[in-house]
């Protein structure tokens, strides 16, 4: 690919040391294919499961790219001559104007990669360090929502070093059955179990503790699953709403990414004008309370009695062509390529504002 300095130089970061590695590869493929190459020079950097950064040749950077179970980085496509950092100066970036992390889960969506990009003083798409970390940690997220009077499901936090085996019966008495057990710091429904009986609770905790040292036990909210996409920095806007109608017992990892019939997406969701406005208003409130920027998808439960709960926020939502975040914007009149343009522009605007701040005081 020839380099044209009139183009914005974008580096896609994808993969990573996360349970959502394969999801990230699927998202990155869609983003890469949708970026307008008349506007952007694109670098592809895949991060493998061991944490190695691999500058990849765009002609064949993925293996088994059509199979979500087998998709992987093509390490044979590494371009040895490419480099992102100046020798002996790891904070000095070469040939990149904007980084676009498409890394779901830990080490990508939790503030880790954002902290590194802040140290490098570069523009990057999506939430900053604080918003990313808070959005990833469901325990801290719920605490902030609660103090801001934004409804969310009741829950109890369990830590691996605690004698949690003795607390099982008390949790069930408090939250009832069924309930959900989920790692505090993962997404894409990885490690989540729906628990129906007391005997299922301890195995569910052990399963979740494989992915995190902090686990949430959360009450089951019976209701419709409504999602709203948010876009912007200081003045975010919301999309039309969508509804997830899973064919599985809940919207599991398999339902999201493996089983093509795992769920139906209803866009727009069939809601009254009042309910739509209520969801959109609460999505903006949650986005701001949780210190998000750039983009997020806010997920809700809506009960039969009309009670609305924020389930979670995703600061790097799925970006495949069938993912809810881009599909909601398409239904709102913003195409996938135009959405990417807006996200890159938001990243540049935020960087320019930061550059005008006083960084030292005599």
C-alpha cells in the first residue's frame, strides 16, 4: 500500500490476551474492510495470546477467517520491516495518527491499552483509561450507577481469596433463584452461568474464577433485553434502540458468536415513544456517569411492569457487520464506514483538546 500523507494513518490493534481474542479478530476484520482506503493508510497490528505485537500484512492476516471457532492470527504474515516505535524511544510513535483498538475484554477494554496509548501521547478511538476500567469492572460500574440513582440489578461480589463456600445459602436467600454468576472483568458472556439450584452455584463460581479473581452473583431480572448505542465525547448522542431475542436460555457467548440462529435482533425495538426516550436518556446518563468517551453500547432490561435496569456498558462493543452497535447506527442513518469516520474524528478532537492543556506548572 502506498503512503499518502493527505490520508489519516490509522493503526488497528486487535487480538490480545483475552478470553475474547477470537471475537476481537472478527470485529477487526469488519472494521478493516469498512475503512475507506481513499481516506486512510491502515496498519494492522495483531496481538497474540502471549502478548506479542505482530505487524501484519493486510493481504492475509487471518486464518480461518470465516469460522468463528477457528479464526486466528496468521503469524506467517508478519512484516518484519514495519515498526511502530522509534528505537530506544518506546513512547515515540512512527507512522500513526490514530490508534483504533478493537480489543474486547481484559488488556484491551479495561484501560490497559488505553494507559499505554496515553503515555505515548497519541490519539485513539474510544473511552479513556478511567471510563474503560470502570466499564469493564462490573462491580465498580454498579457501585457508580447505584450512587447516581441509575437502577441496576442487585448483586453480591465474591472474591477468590474469601471463604465464599460458606456464603452460598445466604446469597440465594438474599437474591433468590435463578441467578447469574459472572466474572467481574470480562465481556461477551465469557464465564457466565445461569444458576437454577443451590447445587449449581459453587460449580458456577469455580468456573467464573477461572477468568477473574472477582466474581458477581447477580439476581435474575426477567425482562426484555434492550440495547442502545452511544456516540460522542462531551455531547453524546444515541441511536435507535434494538432488542435481543435469544433462542438460548440467555444471550451466551455461543448465541452471540457461534450459533448463527442464537438470537434474533429486532431493530428498532417495539417500544412506546416514552419508553424509547427513557432508555435513551438513561443511556446518556450512564455514559456520562461512567466517564465514557467516543463510543459505548448500553444494555438494559425492561420488565413487564415497565421497570428499566442498566445491565452493563460496553466501551468497545462488538464491531462485526452483524453486531448491534454498528447495526443500530445504520438504522439511525449512519452507515458503517461513516461511523468509523466519526469515531476517528472524535479521537482526533479529544487529542487536540488534551494538547491544549497545561501539563506542567512552574
